[in-house]
C-alpha cells in the first residue's frame, strides 16, 4: 500500500528574538493547527508548546526562528513546530528537558512539558552553535502504518512572498520510497503553479521509475514557467538509490563521514529538457539522502555538528537551512533515512 507524504498548508516563518513576539507565535501556531483540523485539545497543546518554545528563543537564543508547517502522511496530518537558533546551545540537552532544570531562574518546566505534550519531539544542540528542535502534533484517528523510512522536510517561500515556488512529495511503499523535489522557475504565484502541478501529476502517475516519471512531468508543465525537478527512488531491499534530475535540485547521499552528490542534467522541465538519464548509487541502512532546492548553497556540510544525522530528519533539514540558506529564494530541504 502506497502512503503519500507531502506539505499541507502554507508554512509560516516567525522571528522570535524578544518577549513581545512570543504571543504572536502562539496565536499563529494555534490558528494554523485549527485550520489543519486538529481537535480543540490538540490546538491547546500546540499553543502551550509554541509559547514554551518561543519563550526559550526570546530568553536564551540569538537569531531565533520558529517555523509552523503542516505535513500530510496518508490519511493523517501533523502540525510541526520547528525552532532553530544560533544561540549558546546546550551542553547537556537531556538535562535541560528535565522538569525543574533552569538556567534563567524560571521553574524550568518548559522543554519537559513540550516533550510530554507533543506526539513526537526531538532536540539537537551544540554548545556555541545553537539549538534546533521539532514538536509534532498529529490529527486523531487514521493512525499511520509503520514505515521503513523517516522523512522530514522544510519548505519556505522566498522572503516577501505569500506562497512558495518549491514543493516536495514522497510515495512510500514497503521498502521503497519515491521522492520528488520541485523548484518552479522564479518565485511567487506563477512558480507555485508549476510546483503544484508537478506534485499533482507525480501523485497521479504512481510508482514509476524515476526517469520515466521525470519524462512524464514535462508535458503537463509546458503552459507554466517550468521547473527544476529531481526524482529519486530509495530501495532499501536492493541497497540502491536511483535518481533522475533536470535543473539545479541538489541531491546528496550521506553515509557516516562520506558524502556523494547526485548527478542532474541542465534544463527546465516543461520547456528545455534535452536529456533524461537515470543514475544508480549505493545505499545502506546507515545512509541518509538529502534533496535541496537552490535556495540552499550547494556546498553545505554538517560535519561540525556530530550526531546531527541521528536526529529527526526535520531537525537536519532545519540545520541545513540555518547554516546554508541564500536568504533570497524559496527553500526546500528534504531528508530521508531508514527507520530504526
């Protein structure tokens, strides 16, 4: 049975650098959760956790940012609160999650309460570099079947734009995951049209080989601006990644300390697509695959943050965005690895 993963709703990026911004963060998070259909109790929990996270950003961090976004996984939907900063970091993150621990003279129950109230929670911190955390709240009912993969993503519009010209989608069926990242040419409404069209067709076409899928996305995008697209299939049983790309979506396989970049041909899907070719790479249970649009600098590395790739994939996506965003374009970072 195929399960689709994709963004839901329009992500919001909130700056939290002073106490006066905490209330706005709470209201935005609760409004987003209600719009995605979470029940009243869950919306309240989202508000509590957003307040705790934003309060910590205001008190302790530098460059605090809170992303509120929606994730669809099959029949259920989640609200994700992704917080990232460039503050002093935590020498002992697990101790900071214990009730009663505080470095600011407060009761110290904030992060512990956030972990208890969220359906899924993870935190990563490096002293001197900052902290990233994710708190995830799922709609009730429609529980997802166990998955062989973990998937996390961050998808944000270019500064000043209402909608993103990027998008992503994943089809997971047993030991295989088929991934799409699309970057509509330019940004804004017209780029969004191309990205949405590509995701819709990707979902309709089903689990075809990456090269065939990419070829079939060309005609539906002819009356749009066109897009850069990369399609990758992870087959954990065969131990391979097969990919096909046109345009400047960057793909990187990370295995331990080793990285390998995926090949993508130049062109614009929907307009100038001269060559479609599949490439095959090795994959192990300790590998991770990261796909990123050109809103991220291509030479990103997290080698100075040991252990990052063992955290929730959404944490990894936010760390890459924090450290390597160009700051002037739509951004998508998608990571997949094997579930434990």
